[in-house]
C-alpha cells in the first residue's frame, strides 16, 4: 500500500513578547496564527473498520491538535519564564491565561514544541511529517520530521 500524507489546518489567536529582543516584538503584541499539521501513513485496508481508506480520521487529528496545542495557546499571553518576575506576577494578576515557557516564544521554537506535543499523542502507525506555523501573512516557520531524525 502507498504512503499518503494528510494535512489539517487550525487557527488560533495568541499574544507574546520576546524577552531581550532588539526590535518592536519585545513588546506584548498578538498574531492570528495558522497551524498546518501533516501526517504520513498507510490508508486502512480492513473492510470491517469504519475508517476504511483513511490514514486517520480528520476528527481524531483535530481532537489531538486542539488538546495538545490550540486549547493551550489560544487567547493566551505567552512569555519566556526568564522574563522579569515582577512583570509576570503583575500580568498574572490581571489576565487569566498567561503561559510561561522554558524558551523564547518565537515561531521557530514554538513550531518545534508543537511538533513534539502532537507527535507524542499520535497512534504508533502514524508519523508526523511536518508542522507549519504561520505568524503573519508573509512569515512562517516549518518543522519537518526528516530534518529531526
């Protein structure tokens, strides 16, 4: 049977600030993110399986990505936990969803984090092929499994 790729797209809103950055992105600002997740697998051949012909039900993929990424990051203020503790405490007092990461919340580092979160939740017979995280209409970061083996 042939290997096939399937892709599902997601959208979420998120604010962040880049600690120590030498440009305007050091300030809190937001983006309308687009996330594309591509899987590789072999379509199910078992005629008694209700998922016959599918690599994975898009609904099942949606549940995984929503649980691992979208529900976590959507409408969150995302900061590097190395930021000023005084500032973090102030923001946490005034906003419900302040997410502190062990890394700088750039598209490059977030796409790698998202790939790891998604890959660990996939069934064993399905491989994560790529993840694309679009920050603006003209800027995005991509993660490919082939680059990370």
